[in-house]
C-alpha cells in the first residue's frame, strides 16, 4: 500500500464549470476526510465518512459541493458551478477508527485553480 | 468550538540548533488529542508527534518533543539538532476524543527555515 492517493494533482477550470476530484484511501482505513487549504492557512475540515456513511459536514460545504463514498472505499468530491473563491488545495485523509489515536494520513492534495 | 492559534508565522533556526514552535488552543473539553503535522514544500502532510490530553508525560519522538501545559492550553514543539530536511510548514492540530467527531482543527501554521 502506497498511502492515500488523489487524482488529479492539479486542475485548472473556468468559472462556472463543474469539477470532480477522487481520493483513494489506505485500503484498511474505514474513515475518509476532506479538507480545504488556502494559501497561508491551515487545512479546514469539509466532511468525513465512516465506511459509506457521511457522518459530518462543515458549514463550509455549500450546496455546490457534494461528496460521496459509495462503496466505502474511494471517495469523490464534486464542486458545481465553480467560483474563483473555490481555488484552493483539496486534501484527502484516511484513518482507521479502531486505533486509539485514529491517526489521519494525508494524500498529496488536488490543487484547484478557477480562472 | 475549538480554536488553535499559532502566533509565529515564520521561524528560523541554524542547522544543529534547537527551535521551539508555539501553539495554544481553546476548548472546554477535558479529554482530547493534540498533534503536530509537518508539510514540506509541495509534499504531503505527515504526522510528527501526538499527545493525549490525559497523559501528563510529554510526548517524544527522536529529535521532536512537546511541552504540553494543559492548564495553560499550550502545546509547543521543540526540534533538537535541526536538520535541513526539517524545513517545512508545521501545523498544530486538535481533535476531540468524544463521540464520533473525528475532524482535525488546525492552526494557521509556522514556516520553519533551516539555515547552514
């Protein structure tokens, strides 16, 4: 297992277009998280799944954002009608809830640029 | 809601010297976890060290150690014998230990430069 992977690594889109990002967690991890990181800031929580259930969503996750984890494995994050303010790094992380620390392992991120 | 504050946007240390990064947090909970993450330039975030709030003993991982002051809500990171590879953004993070809540709350980060 090579860790958490994300695809694509970079995405440039025009305002108003829809984009979709994919995250593949570490295989035995049952929890998957999405964070957003803007320049000069720490990551901000968006949402997380335990298996296929979406257990928590941040108020940052507007109705233009939707996340899925249909079979409890990979997850997708879709942004509809992108805005310039959506430009950020989108980070995915995974963890196993059975471990004491529930340590989150991060992927390399998808950098979104909205023109 | 919990908040995490890192008041040092940038720090610099000479190779082989020691540096301390500061972090304070605000919470009404008594049990929680604290973490320091490292984010090298253009590379993914990795965990450096972690601390459980109920443990009085400060965590240590090789050259990295923390000074956890629960009453003061302070969680500083000390890097000893600094190396060039330590240059990165460092983020302090908080996580509750109750219920199914699992998200990390991060500070704004400290950029560490390591000079020769």
